[in-house]
C-alpha cells in the first residue's frame, strides 16, 4: 500500500461572518482564544481524469485527533482502491457495492440483491452515514418488519444481503466491524417437505405418459437423475450422449424476476460435471428426440438446441413447468410438491435402497458430503440404526460360536498380565534371606529377585500361557 505520509492537511474553522455577511472561516479571531470554537476538518488533493487536480474537503469533526483519523482512513482507502469518505452514506455505499458485485454475481443473484437493497435497505438506512450504522438500527428495522407481518425467511435473506455488503466493508478496512454480525434474526428452520413415495411417483409418471407425454419425458429425467430444474431445462442435445449413458451439465436456465430467461453457469463448481443415466431415462430422451424438432438455429443463440423447449424452439419457463406439475399431480391424485422436490425424491429412493451416501452425494453433485448428510439426515438416521443393529448381530453370533467351541488354548486368561506384575513387584520388595539360610544358595525358578541381571544361561523365559 502506498504511503500516505505528508498528504492532506487538517485545519479548524467556524461559521462566523463579518459585517458584509461573508464567512470568516479559518481567519476568525475566536479560534485563537477559544479552543472549543468551531470544528475541525481536513482537505486532501486526489488525482482526477484529465490530469486535473481534485480537492476533497470534509469537516464537522469535534477534535483534531478525529479529523486526523478521518484523513488517515481516507488516504488508506484511496491507496486500497475503495472509497473511505467519512461522510459516505449507506445508500451511496450500497449502490457502489452493487455495481462491483454485478461483475462477479450471476444475474439471478444480482436481481435478488438489487431488490433487497433498493426496496428495503436503502429506504431504512440510506440517509445514515456508513460509520454511524449500528446494531441498534438493524434491530429496530427487524422489529418493525416483523410487527408489520413480514415473513421471517424473506427478512433473513434481506439481512444476509446487508451483512454481506458490510462484511466487504470490513475486509476493505472501511469499517472496524460488521454491525450486522452477529445476526439479529437467526436462520428460520426449513419447512418439512412432503416427498412422494415410490408408488406415488410411479402413479404420477404413468398418468403423465397418458395425459402429457412431452412433460412426462422431462419428469422422467428429473426423477431418474436428480438434476436440478434449471440444469434439465438448460440441457442441450450436444451435451446428451445417450449411447454412452452420460449427460454433461454445462449450463442452467434461470428466470430473472420470473419473466426474463437467461442461460448461466451451474450453481457450484462441483455441479459442472456429468450425470449417468439409466435405460429408463435414455428411453425418455430418445422419445423426446423423435417427437421434438431438432433445429440447429443460430450458433450464437444460447437457446438453440435445447432438449426441453416449446414447439417453436423457445425455452420452457420454470414457472410453466411448476404450474404443469401441480396440475398433473392433482389429476393423478398425488400430493402437491415442487419441482425441486423431485430431486429430493431421487435422493430418497437411492438412500433408502442402501446406496452409500458418498455415491449419492456425487450423483447429486453436492459441493461437500456434509451437505448431503445435513439435507437427508432423517434418512441417514435409519441407516445408522441399521449399522448398529449389524454390529449387534455380528457380535452376538461370534459369542455363540465361542460358547460352543470353548476358549481357544492360545488365548491368555483375562487379567493374567496384572497377576504376574504383582508377583514380580512382591519379589522385588521382599527382603533377601540371610547368608546362613539353607535356601540362600538355592536356585529360584522364574525371574531374578534382584535388580542385577541373572548370570548368562540361567534366565528362564516365562510362559506366555501362564
């Protein structure tokens, strides 16, 4: 970081005026006699486009130390590439933060952040200076929103957006700490999902093949592979290798504000990979290939060559798929679920069937194994009970075998080593017999009774069987 020594100046001035109503400023004589008169400020020259000089002035500080600290932070921010203006408002900071995030975030995430910032955060905190934003302001905002009937999940996501923005300010040394951390509102518990049974899924698919064969192919792929909704809707024919039984996940279809469709990258880095398909899924895709017109179209068009699309080649909107799913579910007489619940259905079927959790995690392309374990913990509990029952069964069978055959000859009796240690310690601690004793020169069997090692050839190795 470039040094900021020698740049800028700190001064004191007031708002007094002369007889012509002109502001005296730093030339006021009261500044020399009254130390509490006026306020402190700083001025610093910063580079500007066109080789012109721009002077930044900030005032209103109560002491010289406060003005010097503000000047130091401003120069550090300039050297670090971010705005450290002490008079910067929350509104100005959030607007600059959104502009920077637009370069790295997906369009769907960016749209959600923009809605929270412009509709909630700026109206609530926009007029405050960024340095003045405190935890009490955020707490009061949450209390007012909950009183007005705002949903806790929506409010939690709004606060998460604010915490992310303020966290960046801390990492840039713009703020000493994050006022939104710890969070005022904890993450609400996830609602309990209703997942179809295998019989309900089979009944639904049977009805779909009769009522809407085109949508049945899509639902076969979603249930048979566990793909995400956007991944299936963004699948291109060039990425479907039916002979090899593999689908490559390279892009996903997303809806911005439920009306603007875009092709983006998969959700995570681990999501970008391949998915194995079963013969049932391959049959559905071949049926889709025969029934849908596969036109190449413009190579630069990201929607050209989609597997699941409208008759005219336009992409299927996620909301249309959800509406059709609800309609077909009602006709088939199965519970109402979401499209993402079909992914949970695929995981439930595999875990219940005994497929290892690591294989399920790789199939679903979760970023970590813990993600799979946390989402499907209610299913892993059943597997845990089966594991301990297996241990019980194996041990019980082994005990019955040992009881019939008796104890093996090579197995040492329990606690035998403790008994031998006690005997050796007793011999070491017992006094030696007198020299005139008839047993003094007699050879003792077993180990020596003194600390001196026995003569060569007289040591006897104790039996390991006791």
